[in-house]
C-alpha cells in the first residue's frame, strides 16, 4: 500500500480487495459489480477504485441495477460518502433508499488492546468467557446461529430471544456457508470470537485481516444476554488478535447511531459515513 497514507484511502482499497477472492468483477460505467463465485452469499456494486468521486448519474445506477436483476442479485450498492460524494444524489434519483451509517476507526496506533473494553476478552460476568474459534470447533455452528438471531432482532435493547432461538437456528444454517467460514478461519482470512456461558455461545463477532487493515464485522449478542458488556469484550478480543497479526488499522461500520455510541465508549471514533443503497 505504498503511497496510501490516509486511513480512509486504505479502507477504500480494503473494501475493493476483500470480495475479490470469492467473486468476479464486472466493470459497468463508474462501478465495479462483485458477482459471487465462491461465496454462498451475494455481493454488491461499489464505485470503481480510482474513479472520479463526483461523476455518477441515475442512469448509470439504473444500468447496474438492470444487470443485477439479470443475474438475480440484490440491487445493492455500498460506498463511503466522503470518498464518493457524488453517488448519494445519483442513487436517490435512481429510486434507491440510502442508509447512512457511522464508519468508525479505532483510535490510537499502538498494540494496546486495553483501549477497547478493558482487558482483552474480559466480561464483567465471570461465568462468561470469550475465546477465538478454530475451524473445527464444535461451537462454530451455534456461534453463526447467535449472529442470525442477534441481527434478526436489531438494536441494543434487551429482548426475549435467547438460547432456544439460537438452538433452533443451528439447524437452519446453510452448510455451504458453514464450510466456507471454516475454510476462511483455517487460512486466517476470517477470525471468529465467541462469548460463552454454561449454555454455549451467547455472543459472536469476527474480523477479516488483509494487508495491515481489518474490519470488525458481525458482532452480535443474543437479545436476552444484552447489556452485559459482551459485545465490548468480543471486540476487545478481536482487536487483540488483529494487533498480534500486525494489523495497524481497525475499523467497523455501526448499524446505527445508537450502536456507534457503544463503540465510541470502547475507543472507536467516527471518521466517515458508510452508505448502503437498496430499493425503497
């Protein structure tokens, strides 16, 4: 990444690089459309790396949407507003609804994971432990189920969904997605952390290191287990692992301003806006 010094520029290159091992790329006007070839989930279109950040039109957005429909893909676009400021108006004019989410960077450049949530992996409740998962760990399927339940009940409020919903969700997990995750853990492309109590996984999160940059993704807690510091402890464990891998830029996109305030309390600062556009 010679010559790239601004964090936001490194993040933009990371966003362009991460899908490529599991996707082919179709260049359509000012966009790169990532079409999944190995991943069992669909990708999205992004502004072409190095393109004009201001030159986007509703017609060009519609052209990509047409190609996505032909390929039976979701009509989805993602970008960083401060990198591609001209896209918001074009996407809106093309009839898409745009979610503007806080893009947050971990403050500080040193390897001190104590900047996040205290001691890495610590949870206020001593009956809960946080650890990293190996690819063949029997807890991996339940950890994936925690994410499914957690994101199905968004926000940070305590809810009723808990271990029963998690256990039902285990049987609904796609085998190809599970196998791909195991493969990515084995190669170090994805690192998964889980929080467990006597019932098994109750929180989960991961990060995806590449070229000294990583994004923390998929941090979720069962609604019945929220407000116990579990998300912060998982984030701390992931940060500590990233530091061990010589990652010096750690970022995430918070799902809402409320969630962003949680991450702000554990050392992340908002530096930009991550945009996700889909049909209204």
